[in-house]
C-alpha cells in the first residue's frame, strides 16, 4: 500500500507543476504549428471542457478556427449549463480528434488506435454583435461552403442571434499528438470493421 501511495504522490507532484500542454509520451507529440493549425481547420467538431466549482463538464460542439486571431469560435444557447459555466469561469480546455485505424496482435495489450489530436487551453469570452456576425459567417462557410451568404440564407440582423451566444476562445497554449502505424501494419482495420462473410 505504501508503494501505491508513493506513486500517487509522485504523479500528482509531477503533473501539478508541469505545463498543461506538455505531452507525456514525447514520441507521440507533434510540435509543428502548421500541422496543428491544419487539424483545427479541418476538424469536424470538438469537445469543450468547463467547470462549475469542482465539477467538470464536457460539451461536444461545432467550431471554427480563426488563424488570424489565434482563436476558435463556438456558439451556445444563452441559457444553459455551458454558458453559465463560461460566465462563472472562463478558463477552458478544448480538444479536436481524428480517429484512424484499429490495430492489434495476439495479446489484448497489443491493441490500439491510430489518431491525431489537438488540445487547446485558453480563455472564453462572449463577443458582441459584429464579432458574432463574423464568427457565424465563418461557421457557415466551414460547414456549408456550397451555400452563399445573402443568397441561400439571409444576412444576420441586429436583433440576432436571439438565443445564441457566440464565444471566442483565445488560445494560450496547445499541444498536438499523433499515433500511426505503417500502412501495411498486419491486421490494421478501419472502424467500424466490415462484417465477415
């Protein structure tokens, strides 16, 4: 029991003093800012981490990355847990992940998954009308690039967004991580696996 307590205390001491964006498995860390930005630009959705007191909350949502401002924009309902959490504590964590193939071997411990991920740390702030308009146009351009502003959907009016609150997450730190096996790795397969015939 004493050994487990020592490991727990040592682990806590190490990670309490370590930078948030430090990746433990350095061989998987990606430090190329261009790679990180590309993943943020193409990511389908992300997961926002907020807190209420000591209780953490996660919320998946669509987002858009603004490289010029080094931020991401999300929109929430003005009323709800996430908005309340952000108003109380603007410190956030946000992650974007792409999943690759599953791979394995004879031992269950040989199984793993390919992935690419980015974790962001920063501060969220609710933005005003002009920045909200810009962010919502960017979101629509990302998710519906085949639709044209002012043609396929009407411009945002000053009374909008009625129920939406647009938040800007100013990125302070980030980290990238990637795990891939060789293209011809024995037994690697896409998820979900195709049914056996």
